[in-house]
C-alpha cells in the first residue's frame, strides 16, 4: 500500500483529519523540484500554503530551513549528520515525528521515526524522547476512542508529547501517514498544555 492509498483509507475512517490526510497523501511521495512543489501546493494545498507558494524561492528556502517547502524538498535528500544523542535521528540529527511499536520476540520494541528523513531507530521505552526523564511513572499514554492503534505519549516532566503508532495492532499502518490521523489527539494534547516534540510535515 502506498502512502497516498493509506492516507485515503484513513481519511474515510477519521473524517476529522480527512483534509490533512489527503493533502499529506499528495506530498508524502513527492519527487520533484521547487517549481513542481509550488504547482502541487497551488493545486491541492490549504489556502495559507497556496499563498506561501507564490513567495517560495531558492533564497527563501535557505532563509527558512525548517519551513514547509524546505522540509519537503530535504526529505528526498536529507543532510547527513551522525549524532550520538539517541533521541535525535542518527541519520540527520532531526527530532522524531512519532513513535512506532514493532514486533520483537514476544513483545513490542519502540522505535522513533524521524520527522525529516523518515529514518527509524530503536529507543528505550522507559525514556522520554524529549528530555532525560526515565521514570515510567512520569510518562503516560492516552488512547482516543475508535483509534486503538494510535497512542499519545506524554511526559509530565518536560510537558512534551508525541504519537505512537502500534504496527503490531495494525499491520497496514504507515507511521508517518497514520500519525496525521491523530489530529483530534493533537488538539486535545495542546488543550491539556502539552507541546508536540516535532510537528509533522504539514505543520501539525
């Protein structure tokens, strides 16, 4: 299943996140240059990004390296920056977009998924991905009704959160796509005062 197909399937299951999912489905496998991306955004993007597309230039990408257009284009060929800090991507040094649970032996192993290059790496389940906290009593999980394979993991110490996609419970899940389906949980988490570790590609 492609990312576009997964996004469309999730948009039907979770209509509250439908618009965001369908847009992400269009850009998730984008493989073009800046002009191609500007045309795509003008065709299917939200109004705010359509306006920004008119101003996007190579110079603006350098000035806003973490902006939407730069992030989409960097995803194809991220800068490599080997780092020793395990809560940052060992490929490019970027923070994680979400967590991923994958089957390992008789249990589940937590991985983190890079918000820039989509590299996955194993991460200790008892650790917070945003701060040095290792006390499991300070780390909690919340599950939204109707979304059993998506959990929101929060740290009471640093006040940060990220979503965790259980690929054992839902083998067809594509983590970076499914994470966008948790839009309602993003709204809830922000209302509770938590801050997301790293926004996804469409800025949520």
